[in-house]
C-alpha cells in the first residue's frame, strides 16, 4: 500500500504542454491537466486553451497503474468554455506514460476523441506535458449558479455612482448586448438554458472605464423563483464572468 501511494503521488498536480490536433480551435493547441489520484482512481480537469480567456474546461476521470506508471484518462462533461462560435469541441481520451529525467517530469503519449454531440471522430494525435507548480487558471475562478428554469433574466446596473460605464455582454462567445451605457435603470437581457445547452457563460466586457475606474456593475439575476445579486468588475485587460449550469428539475 505504501509503495503504491508513493508512486501515485508522483503524478498528482498540474501538467502543461501541447497536443497535435489537425483543424483545432486555436492556432496553438495548449493543454493543461489537473490531476488528483487516490489509489488507482484519477479525477481532475482538463483545459484546452489559447490563453486564460480562451479555453474549454472539461471533467477528467481515469485510472493510474502505479507499477507501469501509465494513465488512461477520459474527458467527460464540458464544465465551461469561451471559444469562437465556429469551433467544435473534441472530447478526448488520453493514454499517457510518466517519466522523469533529472528534474524534468513528463507525461507523454497519444489521444483519440470524438466531436461533442456527434459520433464523428476527431483525427488522433500526440500529447506531451511537463509538470508545473502553478495552474494558468488558478485564481481565475468566477461565480457559478445552478438553475432549473428555461429562461434567465439579467439586469445590469451601474454600481454606486453613475459615471458613464459602458459594457458589452457575450453569452458563450455571442454578443447579445453591445456598447450599453450603465445607469440607475437596468439594461435587461434574457438567456435561454435547457438540457440541449446546459452551460451558459456570460461575459461582461468593459468598453470604457467611466470616470471612476474600474468598470463596475451590479447584476440582478432572476431564474424562475430564485433571485441573485452579483457585483461585477471588469477592466481593459480582464472581463467579468458568471456561469449558469442547467440542472433538470427533480
């Protein structure tokens, strides 16, 4: 038991690298795997990304053979994403081997996959990752709200003093509000969500910073009988996000 635990510990953590992917969503196909191992069971997240603002995050499950230092990992549910509308999402399966030379630790192997929502196969490729101490996405968490209704109402207000803040709002990469000036009266829009589109990521982009930076907004959310209120802050370098996840009523 002790030997297995020690070997398994070698693979826990953050791994970054690249994968070969013909026709991928991004010009450079970066990948980050966040791995936690208990016994032979692997859980975690995978990020296929261009940068911290353009990515697909998926659940990750699998098994680890401590004796051979091999991992079999399967991507599952798409947790969230922010990608161009022309992109398709490939759900991947990885077969990886762990190695260490000097201070450099590597996971390498191949991957296969299929296009989400179809039976179409993605062209397989190779993947190489190295251990890293920190995640690119650590510290970029944003609110997540579960809803069981088909329509969400969003009301954006200027927070505090009205100072000329102007915003655009995107839902899953699609612009639904453009250059809207915030005031004491709400800027209102609606978001559809159901089992066919179970994740809706709302991005508030600062078009200016007003006279009192940064660009701040109060967001009132109405989801069926539920009410929420969020304080959002965005700058020229980082947008504010909130993610809605549909859970079928029981």
